[in-house]
């Protein structure tokens, strides 16, 4: 009897767009067993939905070069008021006419200025690569074959977009203790990866202070020839981990600390092809103050040579003061500017949403443009579970405006509010000014 794949595990990556699909089981051809070759499955239902827009109703830098304030900043869904589930798993993406925000099991559609157009309604979420929708999954007891394990999965994107019967390929990964959790790469920008390039998966190995890379090559012509190869190991600069200290991010007026998910790669693994090089960027939380009071900070990486010989191009830890920074998401625009959005909290700072960034000409490993605020929280959370992640994506209209979504609290309790904001670097602002002057 066919087994069913898990509906949603700890992380179903959202890459560039939210894909709204029916929450229906998918039948697997043959038993799902860890250690076997790829498992190929066929969906049990398909259709083509109308576009969401139709469903909705049609070292500090000088002050002059610091991060600019948000150009757009509005409220999104909240946990509690709209029952989006816990953890919030705030994701989102901007389209030509609307922003789609996803929190745990629901999504909502907003105009580019913050008007609610649709939702919240139920959803699932997937990642995007040219030849498929990719995700990584943890498999739990009683769901698949009665065994624990991990899997890399790809869905047949081309047929799904047409509403035709579509397959999925499951590659089961070894269920090894302390094995790094992996993220599939998310495609940013109009320039695609080299033809036939496999989707990279990456994770952080905190035991060995390294990054592990895998490559998922999909062959829809002969699915049994699909491969998941690796690891390629890249050594990182030493750092102190947060192991043994989670939850460990303090808040004002309470002894409850927030979780920072040590050892886990944080969403997204953002991919961009610049033409002369390819780049992957991602992050995780580390102890930025070793030997003293534990202080979560953001360790971020840029990897180049993605489809060839990968190398760690730069890395850095961002922790500019005594507050904790975590639950981050990083991405790059078409000019090579890098930004990070994140949660900040401390003994005198309620959980809040901020962002920081760097220009390609800044010293390597630094977010030299400083940080800016999206919203200052005004309450502490009375339970420890935070995140699990947030989402920083690029605007397809210009490929240089960053859109970010994360959560905060307007008052002490367990109801988390979300925020959606957009910001730009100087090169993007100049491009917009030039466009306006030629109209």
C-alpha cells in the first residue's frame, strides 16, 4: 500500500514566490525506505489557479551612506488574532502588483502599499529553481515508514504550472546524529543558473566550523538518474556556538528568553548569477561574545564558484552592541549589495525588527552601512519559541528593492504581530531616480 509523504515539516522553504496548493496527500509509488534510490511519485490532484492578484480582486559608515529608512512599512498578519499557528515562520515575496505573506499554514495578499487584498487563507510553501520546486524535509516517526530521517524533494514545476499530472522525486538522506540541516537554494534575479545546473543545498556544521554543500541534479526524462551528491566541505573561520544556551536571547521585564535555533541554517539560501560569478548567501546564529555573557549574533557567508569549484568568498559576524541579533535572513541585489533583516532583543530592548547591509566596496566580512529600524517592539513574549525564520526577498520590478517580513510584539504576551517593509541601497535609489528622469 502506498505511503503518504509528510504534509509540512519544520522547514518548507519559500523561494521568490508563495505557491498556494491544495493540502492533499501525495501517493508514493512503492514503499518509502531510507537508503534506497530516488523515489518517484505522482500527484493525486492538479489544477491551475487564477493568479493571486485576480483572486484578490485585481564600523559605522558616514551618516550620508548609512542604511536608509524603509520606503514602505506596513502591518502584516499576526499570530493569535488571525490564528496563523506557531511558530510564525514569517515568509513573503513581492510581485509586480502585490506582496504575498505566509505565516506557518496561512497566507495573505497585500497591495504594494499595504492594503489587504486576500486572506488569510490556508497554504503550503515550496522553493523555486528553473527545473523544479525544491524543499528539504525532516521525516518523523509514524509519518513515513515508521522511521526518522531526512529527505531532499523536488516537484515537477513545469507540469504543475499547467495544471497537469506532476511527479515528485524524493532523495532520502542518512539519518545521522548532528548531521547539518540543509536548505535548498532560492533563485534571485532574472539571470538563470547555467543550463542544467543542479540545485545547491547547504548547511552549517558547527562541530567542525564548516559549511557543507550538496547538489541535487534532477532528470525528469529518466527520474532514476537523478542524483544528490556531496558533501563539498568549506572551512569557516572559528566561532563560538550557542549550544547549551537556547533559549538564550533576553527580553525586558521577564526571565523568559527567546529561542535562536543554534546550529540551524536560517532561511534563505539565496542564489544569484551575476554573469561573471555565481553567489550563495545565508546565515546562522552564533555566540558573538565568547568567554563573557552569551550574546547571539548573526554569522553570515557568501559562497562563490557555486556550479564549479565552490569557495567561501567572505564571512562575518554582526553584533554591533550588547543586544542579541538572530532569526535573520540575507540576500543580495543585482548590484551586489548585501542586506540582512533580523530580530533584535535585549534586557532593555523589546523584540524588534531591524536590518543592516553592505556595499561590494566595503571591507570584506562587514555590514558597514550600519542598521536601520523597521519597527520597535513594545512588549516581551511570555513563551520562548521564536521564529523559526524570517524572509528577505527582492522586488522583480527593479531587482534591487529588498522586501522583508518578520515578527514583533505590540504588547507583552503571546500574540506576535508581523511587519512588511521595503528598502533600497544608494545604487538602487540612483537607478530609480534615473528611471523617473527619463519618463
